[in-house]
């Protein structure tokens, strides 16, 4: 999915600020599955692993890359770091129209290795995640290559943009007051944790529905060019590659739905597609769905 070169990237919400203690209230959106795999072998709470990571005292943004280079859509098409920030701009614009009186922009932080967050210290092993305490989405852009090399995603820009839109989906849930349901009630395949993640997938699809039509207020230029069939396949491939069943099968040779945290490959694809085809956040009510698949 290509950004229009005339759009201007707003880096005002992308920074290296953060800190504070506490515990990660919600695991990584997509990349959190990386640490879940580790937790399955260790028999421990994945959230505990996150909170025990050594604190990183560095306070830089993705070492070796200066976000001041991110100025236009052309930069977003050239640099993955700029693409992440520009995608955040696009997602903000879509949700601002869908929730005109309720949406406030989250913060974004690009990091490498380890990072201090309002939810506690975390490492790149967690993958991308959202912290509701500081209302910040965290991204180590190396994760996108992990999706391809370790999880078999086809890659592509929309696969990366889907990851960003998913984490911003958690921010929407936070604003709506439903994010906390992830840790309430039953867990596993039909539990609220999975339903929370699938709703974020659906919200990512809602963003994709409007991504090429919502225009930037300052320039009047649409953020992105229309999606191609390959773009959609790339997003669906990314969703499938991080399904709980696929990761468990790859890691252990079998699946255990009782330990699922994000949903199966088919479920993740289904809910992204629901959001993309309808463009209606109300169709993303996974908590009321009797059949998630």
C-alpha cells in the first residue's frame, strides 16, 4: 500500500519519551505472541516476563535513524520507520472522523532492543504493543522482518501497516473503556483476551477500508493510494502468520486452544476482513459474537 508522495508526515506524536513503573496491562498486540511462545515452554505468565525485563537507560529513537528524515509520503515509501509514523497519522485521521468527539491521538515510540514504558520495561522480544498507562504504541521495526523470516508472512507494506493499525485499535478500545475486559472472565480460545485481540484486528480492517479515501487536512491529499489485491493478501498473510494455532503448531507440533491469547489464523483473518469490508466499527463487537470463526 503506497503513500501519496504529497502527504506531509506529522512526527509530533512520535518520540522517545516514556518511563514509569507498573505492569503491562495488555500483552503485545501481534508481536506479543513471540513472548507467549516462550511462556508456553517456561510455564509462566507472559506478563511477568515483560515486567522483569532489564530496564533500558537509553532514551533514543530507533538508534541509527533520525525521525526528522520523515517529511513526506515519499519518505514513508522509502523508510520503514517513516512508514510506521505515517501509518499512525492515517489511522488517527480515520478514527478522528469515526469518533469525532471521543478520539484523541495516542503517542508512538520507535525503539530497538529494550524500552522503558508506563507499563514497565520491555524488550523487543515482546514485539509491538500498546501501553494504556501512557497511551503509547511501541514498535521495534525489526519485528516486521521477523514476521517474514520466522512466521512466514508474505511481508509487504500493508502487512506492516496492519500491525500499526492493530495496536492503535487497542488505543480505541482504551478510549471506549473496553480494553480492560481482556483480563476479565474466562481466557483461552473463547475468552475475553482473544476477543479483545480480534476486535483490534477488526478495527485494523476498518482503517484499511477508509485508508485511501480519508484526506489529510493540511494538504487535502489522501494519505494512501487505493489498496490492491496484493495489499489485502499481504495483510491477511500477516494476520494468519501470528494466529495462535499456527504458532503453537510450529513451536510444539500441536495446538492448545485453552492457552490461546490472540485467536486462530482463520479468526484473525475473518475479523480483519469484517472491518475492511464493512468499514463499520459496530460490526467489530467480538464480545457479543457467539462464533468467533
